[in-house]
C-alpha cells in the first residue's frame, strides 16, 4: 500500500513540476515575444514614407543598409496573449498584492536577476525567489481547472 502511495506521490510531484516549468516557459516566451511586437507609431509620424520603396546605390549620398527587423509570428502572439490572460488570474485569492505579484512574475520572465528583483521589491533575494515560487504554485492550482496545458503543447 505504501508503495502505491509513493508512486502516486511521485506522479503528482512530477506533474506539478512539469506544470510549473510549462508556466514559467510560457512567461519567458511571452517576454521574449514582446520584444518582437511592433511598437505603435507616433501620431505625427508620416505614414506615406512607409509605402514608398526607394533604392539607393552604394555610391549615392545617404546610402545605408536597411536594418533587419524581426517580427513576432501569429503563434508567438497568441502565446503572449495567453500569458497576459494567465497573469490576470493572479488576484487576491493568490496573494495580498496581486499587482506586485504580476510585476514580479513579468520581471523574472524578462530575465532580471534575483538580486535586482530583491533590490526593486526591498527584500532578500531568497525571500523573493520563495515568493515567486509560491505565487507560481498557487497560480498552477488555480489554472488546473481552467486551462489545460496539454492542449497548448499539442499545437506546437
């Protein structure tokens, strides 16, 4: 009987860890995708220059090589939207300050170091890491009934 309980416990822990890693990977992908989403243009910026295609020869004055701009794919944008929706599930039932928790999750997704996060939030780095893991685990518990992560992975 104890062996069966140990196996069930092991499966539960593995499933939880995988779900935590899926969630953190989702936020990491979303933060990376955000860099490739086109920024809105200034209202006074002329749009006719976007339509004009000009070509210069290297010997012309003002010749420059056009920079390569990467854009997010539709799949990346949909995962970014999903991550934003998942962040909205962080509410008062998960933590007493949901806005700060969302900020912590997003800053960590943007690869801020634990020491930088600790300085930003005014706590020790280990405290911040424990708070981050607690928020993620509570978020996983809330999302288990609402979002199926298996479906997300099959779409890749």
